[in-house]
């Protein structure tokens, strides 16, 4: 994991890729990574444990970005793009 200012910025903005999640399975990022941004593609109900309290069965509207460090993502409904980055 890069510790330079530029490396930290790239990692915190999801510079290590992402994926579309549109099912109700639990999704986890690659080893040594976290999900750092989640953007709803459609109205979504999400559970995403991490450094933000209350992201349990949270309803978010389409287009809404959620930033933090998330260990996993499980949807009840909807679809998101989950961006992978470093854990700081």
C-alpha cells in the first residue's frame, strides 16, 4: 500500500478498481483493501460494516455516494458500484 501523499489520494479515491454489486450476497474487497466509496446505481438498501456507524439496512437513493472504509457490502435490494481502496 503506497504511503506517499499521491498514493494515499489514489487509494482513498478508489484507484484500485471496483465492481458492480447487484445481488444479496456478501461482498468483500481484496486482501489488504477496503471499499472506500459506494455509489448507488438504483435506490438501494445496504448493510456495510466499517468506520461509519448506522450502515445497517440503510436506504440510499440512486446516485448517492457513501464514503468511508467498509469491510464488506451486503444489499437487501438495489445495485451499487463499490470502489476499492486502501485502509488507512
